[in-house]
């Protein structure tokens, strides 16, 4: 009887050791290039002073904000974690990454151009930092992107025309930057886009007619720019639009707004050059 119990115990211990071995081998399957990339990110962004620092002596699976699946890093969520410094180019070595969230930190320098090689990325959140320079020109190669949130940085340059290649994009937010140039016509290709927020930049020229094709759009924020001309009638006809912000541009509103069937569905704030009497009449229509 004692021998039988001893055998059972040995088998249980053996099974436990096997599980531990299998578990450790799974962790060991994370490519060294990915682990090295994470360590470099940690060091470039003053990791020891993070709100939730990593213990580099422990398994990557224990590191705050790191998500692992099938032996690869698939998410890096370091939102509001006191990252200070620059995001290194090595982030591009996380080839299986689907979510990258470094918003609400103190990151500076340029967005690494190499980031566009992350072709499986769905969510890119880098808002509320101190990033400089332009949005990477070939961002349109990141065809899996659903969310781009770069608001409240110091980005300049134009919105890349390649943005129109991101046919899965549902949210594009670059408000509160120094973005220049015209709104590219190619944005009209983003047929599943729900949120387009370009406010408080230095955009100029006219609102492109192609925005009238964005039938999934529920909010359009263009306030605080240098936009001119008429607002395309197609914008007022968008069936799902709930929020429309155009104030502090040099825009004119034509009769398309007055006869729009959707005018009760969204908020319209300060549209420009029309006379006070016209605006009073318009506001009366909203009552």
C-alpha cells in the first residue's frame, strides 16, 4: 500500500515537473529578438521610473502591459505609465504586435518610420505625448489598422495621401498638433471610418468633396484650422453623423445645411462668414 502511494506521488510530481517544463519551454519560444526589443524600449524610456516597472530578471509574461500569444508579443499597453524618452526603432521587431498603446506619457522625438513594418497592427495609440516630425509617409502600408490616435503631440507636415489605403480604419485622430497642408481626397476611401478628428491644426484649403462618401462617420471634427470655402453638401447628408465641429475656420455654409434632413442629429458650432441674421434664422430652424 505504501509503495502504491509512493508511486502515485512520484507520478504526480513527475507530471508537475513536466507541466513546469512545458510552461517554461513555451516562454522560451518567445524570440530573443522580441525580448531584446522590449528591453531596449524599457531602457530608452527610463523603465526603472515607470509607474509599473518591469523586473527584467523574470519571465516576459510577468511584465506589465505585455500580452503574449502563441509565443510572440501581440500587445504592448503602457498607457499612462510615465514613459520618458524616445521610442526606439526596435519596436518594429515586434512583428506580431496587434496593439501598441503608449498614450499619455512623455515620449519625444519622431515616430519611428520603421513602425510601418508592423503589418498586423490593429491599434496604434500614441496620443498625449511630445512626438515631433511627420506622420510616417507610408503609413498606408499598415492595412490592418483600425485605430490611429496621435492627438495632442507636436506633429507637423501633411497628412499622408497613403492614409486612403487603410480601408479597415474606423478612427483617425490627430487633433491638437501642427499638421499642415490640405485634407487629402483619399480619406474618402475610408468607407468604414466612424471618427475623423483633425481639429486644432494648421490645415488649409477646402474640405474635400470625398468626405461626403463616409457614410459610417458619426463625428467630424475640423475646428481651429485655416479651412476655406463652402462645406460640401454631402457632409451634411451623412446619415450617421452626430457631431460636426467646424468653428474657427474661414468656411461658408450654403443652403445645403438649411435644407439638410440631418440637422437635428448633430451639433454644429460656429460655421463662419454668414451674416448674423442668417445665423439667427438658421438657429431658429434648429428649434
